């Protein structure tokens, strides 16, 4: 049986075989979990060049150094953290026993057990990280797994499939490649847990399919992650850090800043600082080896259509760097769309590319109200030096995660959960939180040596005063 699967039939066969092996072997040791994680680490170390070249081929232009930083080193960070800490996550957790059994010798604990076989569906914008980062938590929890790389990055998927097929027993890890039909069939399998990273509309379909088998899901989705530049912010520094974040991966990141709220009196100063910072990072667009291209023509047309719609409705569009757009190129200058109409496409859709909405405001409370009227975002960013302002934003909004006075950074935390809320997803992974996510928290109660219920009149046949005794225990 190969770990490199070619059909839905093979997928079903491998999943059944993994379940049989799991049931026979039971919860595996810490050493086995470490061995599995180390095998993935070795795969990445040995194949990093081929994988990086494959990602560059899929995007058309994606600096190999960025691919190494984001996907290879990012994945290694998650895997090594799990490898080095999982033994501290394994011990059972003692829990308090209710009275009077706590005084009679009863015990209780929570034991974290592997669920079985976990399906992981990655996405194209971080085609390795969105597979291997959750896999670190899945293996740490003692599970087996099947991976489904994105069909939008086929070169990367091919190299991954070959690498995994060469190194892994399919009873521990397998991979299946293919298009939308394979993805839909994958989500319809009776996994013990399913992980999906992608858009909110596709996430809804994945959840519907998983529900047919009552499969629990971890959905890492997206949304229009807002940025609040507070009145107390250092405008120049906020603009610089946001320019860095917005240029990362060509804006194709699920937690990328999407909509910026800037005080109306700071509008011109912010735009000037932002365009200067972004243009310093990317002085050219087409042919710039440092600028990540939009992944394919379909995604490029969608972004172009959103920009054209905003312009037709009277929105001001500022491009940085201020260079001519090269027809046919998927490397584009960043477009800042200033105060577009609420019904414009760019205000309704996640951008996921080289464009940014800038909205001016007069009162911070109005910004918070506007954010709360939309779907819960995956990320929220606040820039400012006023503690009361910061607390107001944190206490009156809800998002998957928050970075203050910077952007993207909270997602890099291995010792803290990463995930969404509402339309931006459910569940989370990274570190111990991922270990718990992919484990079954099993409560165990061990009875006391002596059972006094009969002596206390707590068992049938009930005596005449039994109801009165029970009523006497009802207190506030």
C-alpha cells in the first residue's frame, strides 16, 4: 500500500487501514510521536530546495528566500516546538472529586487520547505551512493523518506527494492530490477530525460534508481583517509596519490587513508615509524578484474587477509604487482604494492580493461599530499609544487574534492558539492548544474502596424521610 494515493477508492482503503491499525495499537508512546514528527522534519530538511522551487513555479514569481522563511522554516518551527514539548503535554490531569467521595479515596483525572485519523486540507497561499503546521499538533496528539494539498499549487503538491510516498508508511501518513472533486470527496470521508484552511464560502461546504459523518472540524478561514490606526498612533511607524505586512506574500495571507481605518485629519500623512514605505520595499512591480506574484490569472482578474468596480463608483485609487501596470503581468503595484462605497465589491469581498481599502473616520466608537456589523475577522490590528483606547478596542471587538502596534505577528506564536471565530473559522492549533484540539479529553473516575450509599439510606427501597433529606440539601 502506497502513501501516495491516486483515487478516492485508495483514500477510503487507507483510511480504513489507518483506523484498524489505530484500534489495534492504541495510544502510541511519546517516542513514536517524536519519531513521526522527526520524519517530517527530515523530509523538509532534505527536500527544501525542490519544495521551494516548486512553490516558485506555482506562483510564477515567489522569491525562494521567502518560500524558505514562510513555508519551510515556518513548518519546522511548529514541528520542532511539538517535538520538544509534547512530553509535557501527555501526563493525565488530576481533577477534584466531589464530596464525600473525595474523602473516601475516589480519584479522577482527564486523559488526553488520540482521536484516530485526521484529514488535513491545505491551501495554496502557504501550500506547505497549512499542511505541516497542523500536522505537528496532529502527530503530537498521537494521531495518524492524510494530507490533501491545494490543486492551485500542483508543482508543490507533486513534490510533497513523492516525498511523503518515499518516506512514510501509509498507516501513519498518506497524501492524495487532485482537483475540486477529490477535495469534496476528501471532506466527505469519515475521518476522526478534519482540518481545512481556505475561504469562508468553501469552508461552509467542507463543514456540510463533514457533518454527514459527524466529523469534528477545525476551520481556518479568513475575512476582511481590519486595522484601526488610533488617534494616538505614531503614523509614520504604523504606515511602515503595515506596508511590510501588506507586501508579504503579495498580500495573499489569510490574516493580511484588508481594511484600514485612519483618522480623517491623518489621511494625507498616512498615505504619504505608507506609499513611501511600500515603494522603498518594492520600487518596481513587474520583473521585481522580491514581489510575490498573484497566484494565477483567475485570481488576478478578480482583483482587477474589484478595483475597476470601485473606480467606476467614484473611489480614489492610489498606486504604489507609482508605475505603469504591465499588461499580462501578475506582479502589480499595490492599489490603495480610498473611501469606496459600502456596496462596492472591494468592501464586500476579502481582497487577498495587492490592494487595500482605506477608510477615514472621526470617532473611534463608530469604527468599532462598523467592524462589529460585519463578520468576525480572523485578525484585528490596532496601532496607538493610549491604553484606554487600546482597552476599548480589545473589549468591544471579537476576532480570531490580535496584534497591537504591528501586524501578522500573533500568528507566529507557537505557544498560543491560532484560529478564527464565527465566519473566520473555528477551532485552533499551535503548541499545546493544538495538542488538545486533536485529542479526546477523556474523563476517568476511579471509585472509592468503600461505597457507603446503602448505609446512608441513599439507595432503594427509599425510607420515608428520603425526600425530606434531599430537600434539606437544596441551598443557595
